[in-house]
């Protein structure tokens, strides 16, 4: 097998520790250091900010417990693509894989790589989105392409980690473990600083003497803000866009199920241990923020960099640099985890004839080299296009818009996947289930209820970023049927040719 240029099976080289490192590593990116600023503006109180993060934690852990049953039941490469295919239909599996490959995974890789470059720019000002090798070339009123020094560094990071993972699982695993241990250490250091050295009695009094009293909030809709009970409910739901995105991708370990040792035991454990660890760290980080800074300072942190403001309280000269270095470590580990995991979903799709055929081939290192290459190249492509606002003259990033559009859509797929637990219990009652959800049916039902409520509120109050996501999904329908027709035609041609041979 080792000398076979196209081996047919993955090597199970990931143990429990490696699997937990993938779960935690892919979850902890740059979001936890930033999104609390926007959430606090929407919610307007310290108590409800923590409650919003607690809601994220409940949903995430309920989801992880539920996915554990599916992962142990179907321990093969592909994760959610396989679960949706088996629970509902190949079309639903494809639509998830389509959205994952075109936007969710690749767009997130692009976004996190650019975040790495932005924070590198804090230490090295030459790295900037406004310093160009190729100045913006406008292709329409609202879109352009460019190559800034920050974009170039992001592309280099994506390419380097893509090539590292193409060399083999051992290399990707090693990079992941090193960076995840480092980022957990950095987050723990931030928490300890915030709860001890940085702790500010004035901030603690202001935030916790009346923790649910509303401060200044942004308007969620005409006449609606967190100052009213209805507005507060909407604010907590809308704020989940930030917190759920920061805690997202915990399920990526299921994509590499074919490479996990003793997957029926280790996959459920990794999901629960990893997700629970990250949620605990996130809650403690927000407590640390609130013990250091009064809520108005969190709401108006420069560039939303709440963590930087906390560290600056102790190290006024070096705080920005220290946090930039910590976030660089964090984002590097996240890009590696996303790269390692996402290509396995493309591999599973290609095996079913609904993705590029080359993606189903394993290279000499027994990893899907072509799938990794395709994923990396598309992620690089997404770094290059820029959005442009003629009114302000400001440039944005196309991948950022696409990710905004698919956050709600991704939530739909999560809801469907956990609904698949109930469906498979009914349609395959005698299937082997090495792990059964603790607290069934209440735990998955709680996730379905909470996530559905959040989704409905997003539909009502964030339609501009919700509906476009469903357009992206819908575009996959004709692609699916075209690929199926092509695959059927090839099988028919092969069947006709067979008697002649």
C-alpha cells in the first residue's frame, strides 16, 4: 500500500488528543477576540451579553452531543454531507457539500487567512490592505480585484498550509497540535490577566451591580432596540450571528472520520470534549472582558478589538503587539484545521460522482491531494475580489459578504442534520449505534427549538443577509442534476461497451 501511487484507503492516524485539537483548533479563531464588541452594542448589558454566549454554548454542546451519535454510526469521510445524504436524500447532501465547497469552508479559510494578515500588520505595518502590489482594478461599479500586501500574505498562508497537508496527515496533525496548544495557552493567559492583574473594581461595579440594565444599544429595526423586552429577545437572537460564527466548525472533525482511530469511541468524545472546552473558555473570556472594561468601552473598542483593550490595560505600550501575536497563532491554527478537514467532504462527494473526479483520489501519502489543491486554489481566488462602496470610497472583501449570506443557511443544514437523528432512529431502528445521544430526545429537540427560533428571527430582522444565502444553495440544484445526468450517461456508456470487450 505504501508504494501504491493511488492507495484506496485513508490511514487512521488521528488519536483522541489529535481529534480534540482539531475540534478546538477550528473553533478558536479571531472571533472571540472581536465579536463581543458588536454583540454588546446589540444587547446593551453585561448580563445579557453573558446570557447570549451561554445560549451559544447550550446550542453548540447540544449539537455536539447529537452529532456524536451520527459520527459513531457512520465513521467515514464526509461528515455532514454523508449524514444528510443518508437521512434525507443525496440532493440534500450535495446542497450542503456545494455550499461548503463554494463558500462556507473556502470563504472561511480566506477570511481567517486575511485576519492573520491584518494582525500581522499590527507588528509589521508594511502588511496592509491599503498597500498594493496591484491597485484595485474595477470590474463593475461595486466590485474590483486587487493584490495588497495583506492579500499576498493571506494567499501565501493558504498555499503553505495546503501544501503541508498534501504531504500527509502526519504533517497536518503536527501543525494542528502545536498551534492549538499555543492558542489555548494564549486564550488562558488572556483570561487569567483579565480576572487578576487587569481586574478593575470600577468596571466590575459598573457591569455587575445591575448586570441586566440596558446601556446604549444600536437600533435593530425601526423603533426596536434591546431597551424593550421584545427588542432584547430579538437582540439576543441576532447576536448569535457573531457568537455562533465564532464557535462554528466544531463538527469539522467528522469530515476526517475515516482517519480517526477507534472512531466509534473517539469521535463522540472529541466532539463533546472539544466543544465544551471552547465554550468554557469563551464564557470565561467574556467574564474577563467585563472585569476589566466597563461595557461602554467594550462597545466602542477600537476596531472592535476587545481583547487588545484588555491587554493594553496592563501593557499600554506592548498590548496591541502581544494580542496581535496571539491572534496570529490562533488564526494560523484555524486555517490549518479548516484546510485539513474540508477537503475530505469534497473527497466524499467525488466518490459519489457529484464533484471533480480527481478529488476522490488519494495520493502517495494517503490524503486527498487533488481535493486539497482544489480547495486551496478556490480559497485563494476568494481572497482577490473586493467590494466597493461608491458613496464612501471604501473597499471590502467579497468573501465577507458571501459568509454573511450563508451563516443562516449553514444553520439550516445544522437543523436538518440533527433532525436526521430522529429520522434515522425511525428509518433505521436496528442500525448499530455505538454511542446514543445522552438525554434523547430532549437534547436534540432543545437544539432544534433554539436554532429554529434564532433562524426565524434572522429571517425577519436580517433578510438582506439571509435570503441571498438560499439563492447560493438553490444554485446547487441544477448543478446537482447536471452532474447526476453526466454520471448516469457515463455509466450507460460503460454498460454498452462492456459486452464488446
